[in-house]
C-alpha cells in the first residue's frame, strides 16, 4: 500500500525522473516524466500510463487517499515536464550532448533494485544504439541496438551503481 503523503520521492525543479517510494521510504521504482502519458484512478488504485505502453498500478488505503495522490502526481509531472526539452537536457547534465550522431558522457545511478531509465531527446525517424558499462569497468560493456524513441528502461543491474552510457543515432 502506498500513501499519498509520501509516495513521491524528493526532486528538484530540474529533474526528469520521478521516484515512487514504498511505505518504508525506499524507491520501489522510478520513471521519466518524459515517458509519462497520463494518470487515472480505478477504485483505490492510481494508474500511471507511460508512453511505452507500460501501466504502473499503485494501491492506496482509500479512495480519498488515491485522489490526493493523483493530485500530487499531476503537480509534479506538470512541474517537471518542461525538463524534457533538448536544451534542458543539456543544461541539467552539462556532460550530455550530441556530437554528430553520438550522445557523449552520460552517467546515471541505478536504484536500490538495480533498475534505471535512460532518456534522451530523439528524432522520430531514427533508431538508436546504447552502449553502457559500470563506471570504470570497460569489461562490463553491453550493447542494445535499434531502439526507437527516447527512453529505455534497464533492469537487473547492480543496485546503487554508477553506469556510463553512450547513445548512437542510426541514420
């Protein structure tokens, strides 16, 4: 069960990631506001729809509590949504920029469960390849090819670990 008063983790006005906290204050998962599509209520559940067709269901103690949660989520998504623009991406992560067809120097940290979502400004007509590795460990390099869109969710990573990313635009 989630509680409307503390299910959204701390954030700054420049963030693009929304962290959902369980009742113990631990991150149960996170998602990019750039991938957020809509939110609604079904009984005591808050339904969060993402652009990649994923739906996240959060159960609350009461209908009143889930209404408050929906209101809180809308406030946060409306505040952070402007950060999805390319100029904001570069401002918020000054090491992230496109050089030709490659986005250089992105480092992100996986959550407590080894999950991480990477986002970038994308061209609808292109696909992208991602290379990533644990920071400083080039032997852990992995590749994912031909991704459409500007977000990708990684699972089963080492928890709370820094990962370096390189994104290549395929033309």
